[in-house]
């Protein structure tokens, strides 16, 4: 396989978009997170909070989707390296999933704070 480093930006962007499409097609969790992200953005558009809330929510959405993409990549790598069940690989996958859970929980906490702020 040819080295993908030091390629033109347009080509590297294509690699990144390809990874995004792979995640959308193959990962139910990523699709769920995308639906949640779009829902959050629609909620922001309807409620029209202060710009700071837009920034915070978009940062949280980005953090969750990024965690999910890293989790997907790590799972793919683990499955390639060790196709059969292995306790160590299971622990690695569980910790990666916990990272997504933490980012999601943080996002829900921020959303709750925003809703409280909007109601006050």
C-alpha cells in the first residue's frame, strides 16, 4: 500500500471524507449520534439561544462525533489484528466505548444547562 502522507490537501480531504462515509454506512452508533447532532442543531435554531450556547453545543457535538469516529477506527483495527475474541481486545474496545459515553454524558449535561438558562 502506498504511503498516504505528504499528499496534496485535496487528496487528504478525500481520505477524510471517505472515512466519514464509511462510519455513516457501517456504524449504527455513528448514525444515531449524527441524528442527535442534527436534532440539537434544529433545537438551537428554534430556541435561538445566545451565541455562546451555539458555540458550546457545536463543540460538544464535535467532541462526541470525534470520539465515535476514533472508537470506530479503533474497533476496526482491533478486529483486523485479532478477529477472534480476546480479553485484552475486549478491554480496549470497552474503554474506547466509555470515551464516547463520557463525551455523550458531557453533552447532555451542557444541553441541560442550556435549557435551564433558557427557562430562567
